[in-house]
C-alpha cells in the first residue's frame, strides 16, 4: 500500500525539515522576485526542463527493477518517448540498509536483481535515460544510507552504473541551518559528479528551505521550491502560488522545480489535472510523470501526451511564465516563446466558473490587425482581432498560443473567429425549487463575422432550461454579441453547491464550410438561506469546501485522509461539541443571501497532532477579509474571531499554512455560530 508508506515518510521528512518552525520558504503570489541569477551550472545538461517518470508519487517505497523496466517499455509503446519523456527515475528505497566492505552503496538485490547497472543497461537499450535518488544527509528520508561524507564514492558508483540523473534530497542533514551549510552539502555532490566525467543531470531537493533559486543555478540543474506535493487540488494550487513569483530565476540548465506530477493518481478531476499540467508547462517545470503508467486511462495519457502543451515547457527560450494579472482567484499567465510567439493561460483557481480576459498586446505581442490563436487543449486554430477571453470552469485553465508572425495576421483570417462565450446574470445563485432568469452570451472576438451561430444550454438532470429569447444568429459581426435569456428551474431538494450550467456554441467562419463547436461554460450556485436565529455552521450546508488533507469534517477534527476519521475538536485541552475540522490550506464557503448579521467562532490548532502545526484563520465576506487570527501555532491556544456580515452574500472560512508549508496543520473552527434574520 504505497499511500500509508508515503504519509509516514512525509511525517519523517517534516520532523527533520520543519523543526525550526517558521524559517521555511514564504513566497507570496503576485510578488515578483528580483533575481540576480548565479552563473548556470556548466554541465551542458537540461537545456530544457527534464521530462520523464519518477516512482515516488504513485509507489512510495515499492520501487523495483520490474517497475522501472516496464515503465521504460511503456514510454516507447505509448508514444510518450516520442513526446519527449526521457528519464526513468528511481526514488528512495532502492538500496540496502548498509554499505559494502568498500563503503559503497548496495542496490537491494530483491528489488533490483540486475543491480542499478543492469537496470540502466535495459533503460538505455530503449533509447532512454536512468535517474536515481540519494540524500545530502546521513540517511535518506526513508532511512537508507545517505551520501553526506560519501559523495565521491557514491557519485562514482552512479557513474559506473550508467546513471544519467540524480535527485539529491535533504533529510537527516545534520545541518546547522545556515545557507552556507546547504551550499556546501549540495556543492560537494556537484563536484563529485563532475569529477566522474559522466554527464548527470543534478536535481536539488531541499524543499525551498534556503531559497535555492538564489544560489542553486551554479550548483544544480533544478531545485525544488516547496515541500512535497500531494494528489489534491489545495496542494497543487499552493505550490503553484509559491512557484509563480520565482520566474526570474529559471532558465536553460537551471529550473525551478515545483515537484513531480500527480496527473492520473485519482485525487483530482481531469479539469484539475489539465490545469496542473498547463501550469507546470507554463512554469518550465521538470515534467516527471508520477503515476502508474501501466494503468493510465486514455484521459491521463491525453493530458501527459499533449504535445502542444509540452512544447511550451520545452520551448528553447526557457522563459518561465509570469503573472500578467491576478484578480481574486483568477490569473492571466504569460510565457515568452521562441519566434515571438506567446502562450497565455487563463487560470481559474476559484470554485465557480469565471470570465477571464486579456489582450494580445498586453501579453507582449506587437500591435497587429489580427492574430492566429491556437487553443492548446482543443487543438483548434482561431483568429482574434486582439482580445483573448473565455469563461473558464472552476479549477480550469484555457491555454492559448498566439502567433507573433506578421504573416499569420493575414493567413489567420481563414480561421474561425475566436468566440468569448459564457453564462452571466445576477441570478447565478438560485435556491432549490426556484426559477431564475440567466443570460448566455457569445461575443465574436475575431475580425470577420461568424455565421450560423447557434447556442445550446444544458443543465444537470432534473433541472429545466428554457430559452426566453433567440439562441441563434445568421451573422455575428466581429466585436458583436449574441445575448440569450434562459429560464432555469432548480428542482426542490437540490443540495447546496456549485453546478455546471454548460452548453455549446456552433458556428462557421465566414468563408468556411465546416461547423465549429466550442463549449459554453457557466455554473449556478444552489444555496439554502440560513434559518433565522443563531445556527452552528456545521449544521448548515456549505456550497464549496477545499482542504489540504482529507475532507473538511463536521463536529470533529480533520483526522487523516478518510471521511469521518477525526476526533472531538480539542484546542488546548478544551473540547468543543460543534465545529469544522480542517487542514490548511482550506476554504469553506457558505451562501448567506444577505440575511445574516454576525459570525462568531473560536479558532486554534487541534491537539491531535501533539503540538505541531502553524496556521492562520481568516474570514472573508464577499471577497474582502473581515477577520484574521494572525499566525497561530499550537502553543498559542484558542482565539475568538468576530465578523460583521450585514448584507453579505458569500462568507468564506479560510485557513492558510501560516507561511511555512503544510505540516500537521490541523485547524479547528470551534463553535462557529452565525446569526441571521
Ligand atoms: C522527500 C522528497 C520526496 C521523496 C521522499 C522520499 O520527502 O521531497 O520527493 O523523494 O523524500 O523519501
């Protein structure tokens, strides 16, 4: 069972790494760091971010020669090798617990009957490369012999075995906590690798502890920027937010590494995995597949094998995307590409569909009469007169590549015009049993007209959707919009939450004969207004909840990953019968319909992690922060928070990791009471 093993090791890691509390990386999204990059490591490797596989995310300690060789086979037969995936990497737990008489590392003879050399030979015979794992400490995170003090011997073993890539971890490091100590430990292995004369990609894994982006470029080919990823949305998003501001530090041969991919592991939806893969590619991250490829679904393979998206990651310019705009939880990311092209990601990190827009010139393209725009997930070419906009589903990403060529400004006129489509209206919040009128819109962002435009809207089963106006247009001029009113009825008894209200728009280019169909994206929030009087939030239905570890629990602490596995909510020995047990980073959303006046709650780190955990509790009202506990650790005990909510539609209970990563961040909202009329 890889999961429990992995959890255990994550805890081991945490104990070693984060014992110093708040000293770890604290990078705020939206803040653009200014870089004075060190000279790049002179090994001529990783001129584009390394692509391959690593067993850790899916298998934990269950690594074996058979797994590595079958993965290599699969790279070849599935087309992933042809798509650029090259390194097949072994993580922790590949060796025995003791060195041999000459002080050399010994591959586990049961897991690797042909040794690392035999495994490397096999992988090389497939035209691929082999990676391995070691640790800049006395032991690896799983407790196998570390390389500290053995760098020369171990680097020589790796070279003798034919290893092509080394991930170098940071557990059990005996560090005095200074940056110089980190530089010394990681440089020692760099020099040992160089002395072997074998080209070996060198991947630093010190979890962003000493801001390795500031010193890693002349030591390694990449450096982890954060703690370990987990297979859930909150983890992926929080790592993205830490990694985005580090764009100035990345470049050919020296990359920010936000950790390995979770695509395909089951903890996120395919929409979320597409965002994960889009973001990693926009951020020039190493693309190391972390799933069991032998069981991968066609959807997983379509994501990992998307050559249009991989081309962004592998663009020879090596310019990590920057944040062009951030509004609330929507982002516009912009990536410079060779030949003057740009990639633009419209990323919606929020829990409901949102419209996101920018322009080609804002993204850095020269002013032209029009632009060729390719949608990198639908693989369709469009034409835009300059605006780039879409309604993006919750947790989704629209990824566009805009051509910088002057000629394409003319040739793209033959493409169908880019459309901006979506569902709007004040009434996107509907109560069960009620009918509301919404509008869909279709705006032609192209230069030439779209013809035979036809809009379809579909809703979840049992709902009714009826047009209350025209849903088609024979000719929609460039810049013009078709707005269609719809009457939507939500059946009685529908549970609170966000529901998709999707559809399609079909149309033709002016000179085209083929009908193009694009998605129409919207969502409706179904809510039940809180009853008059004072209620516990744990007795009401939230409309959305995200949590850093397992689900948000009602009237119990977070516990572990399973639902309902918490304990009585307990802060500093006081037990609370009512409340929400969360784990940072977490957001729980309630719709109030403007009917409530106050929210009062006690907050604190739960006793169940024995003194560990550092978090910050915040309450936001219609997107504005109205209460903040500040950073609390377990010793800080309980605090009370009060928020005035008069006229507020949406209240959110937010817990952040306090700036030190998510380690045992079990955060309680104890006795949260809301008063409504
Ligand atoms: C640390 C690393 C992980 C993984 C494990 C192996 O947690 O950050 O990526 O290599 O060690 O024990």
